[in-house]
């Protein structure tokens, strides 16, 4: 076998098809090693996976493969569908969706205030905020027993390191 050019095939769930395009960058994890790659081909014929769900296959080329790659084994693939740098983000758990769109709760003039926001791209953990929140504003992570209009004082969120003290 020739390691100078390797490619792999992956299955994409029908709900994610619109997010994957030829030319996108991917990160491939094989055992303890991580490789970069590119989506080079998308099938236009769906097949059913072992659970009966329609999936589309995509072919990914692996950049700079080495002798640590094992052929014929499963790999974990992360596709970089979209990216944004130097943008305001919020954790997904503080973004709410209502009938009129997305919103979160902020501290404005010492009061709990509902703020309508416009969201951009998102990951499993964070959502890009394109309008409605500016960097440095205090967002309420857990509304708890508070309601809109109540007087509150901001307390920094405890991280794992702070919680040990």
C-alpha cells in the first residue's frame, strides 16, 4: 500500500448534509494521532446505515499521512463546516428560543432584563451573537428564581479551580 495518498469514506446523516461541502477542512483522529484533511467528494445517492437511517457518503483526503495510520479501522472525523474569529459568543445554555426569536437575560442597570439577540453559527458549546449583545456585557447563566425586572448583582461564575478553594 502507498501511504503518500490516503483517503477515507465517512457517512453523513441526512440532517447534516446541507452543512458539508466539498473543499471543507476536516480533522481526523486515528488512535492517539490527529491528521488534517479535506472533503473531496460527496455522493448524491443515499444509502441506509445499520439503523435504517439514510446517509450520504463523503470522501476525505488525508494530508501528510504517516506510518502511524492503520488502514481499515474506524476514525473520528470533525468537519469544519463554518468558522468565525473575533466574534462575541455565548454558551449555548444561556441562549433561549421563543416565538419571536432568540433571547437571553442580561444585567442592565442592576436589573434582570430580557434581551433579544441575533445568532450566527454555533458549535456544541457556543453560539455566535451577531446582534443584541456586546463584548463585556453581563449575561445571566442561570436565571434560577429570578424574574425579569428583579434587582440583581453580578457574581463571577465559579470555575473548577475556584470551586476547590
